[in-house]
C-alpha cells in the first residue's frame, strides 16, 4: 500500500505562494489539487484484495482516505475480468443489473459508485484488483509521493485555488492564473513520464499483472 502523510505536511508548500491564506482554506484546496493531480496523472495506484459475495453492488475499497478512480485490472480466482462502464454493459447485457438474475461465472467488472464494484455475472470469491485512486473530498491523509516528489505542483495548484477566493485580503487572480498554468504544466509532464515508463515496461518484459 502506498504510504500516506498528514495533510498538514503540505501547508508549507502552499504558503510559499500564498503566505496569508488561513490553514483551513489551504487544506481545502490541497485536497482539491491532490484530487486533480491524481486524476490527471493516475500516479496513485494500489493492488487491493477483497472477498466478494453474490450481490449486485458492494463496497470495494477500504483504503484510508481513498476512492477508486479506475479499475485497471481485476481477477477473481484465475479468471480475468474485463472492466466495463454501466453504459457499455447496458448495450451488451440488458438485464445485467437485475438483482434476480442467476449468479454465474463473472466476465466483467464495473462501478455503480465511487467506491463500489459489481461483478457481471455475480460471483462469490476472492477478488484482486489493480486500482487507480484519488483522495476523498474529506481526506486528512494524502499519498506521500505527492509531498515528496510533487510538492511543488500540489503547492501551486492549492495556492491557485485559494488566491481565487473572492472578497479576501489574499485574493489575487493574476497570481492564481500563473500558478494554475504551472500546475497544469507539471501535471502534463508527469502524465507524459508515466505513459513513457509504462510503454517502456511493456516493451522490455512480458506482462505480469500480480
């Protein structure tokens, strides 16, 4: 599991760009910047194992302060599951969400909510997933990698949001626009690096999911 750090550890990174922003405001925008960064770069990933039942929808992720952004890969037993959106399943299997349909051997996995999963057809067993995650909207702990390797981006993204709060002594739309551009640039750079590293790994070795 990726290590986490307290959100307070990010406050000095924000104060570099917005010294007078109150801590409570800074924390709100640290969360938002962290969610945006993880969503754009998919840098927070983890492998998660759980026992599933033959029910349509069940809670899938109990990783602290995290919610599922995307299921990259999943297996139940030795059976690989294909991630699908509910809309895709509607086109393929019109009755997939009918709770009265008889359970069977699962072929697909989908999400009906941020931290829920459904196997289609329903099947009980040990489910192993590789997940992309983002912090929850009320997270008090964030991935350590954001602080240790991408603190500049999180600090700038959070400061950009805080400096746009209207009617305060620290409101500064001009500085906020500059910080937002730099945040977006750093997100794009990390996304490119991640894609390059992933492509390189695929070229060098055969895929091993778990």
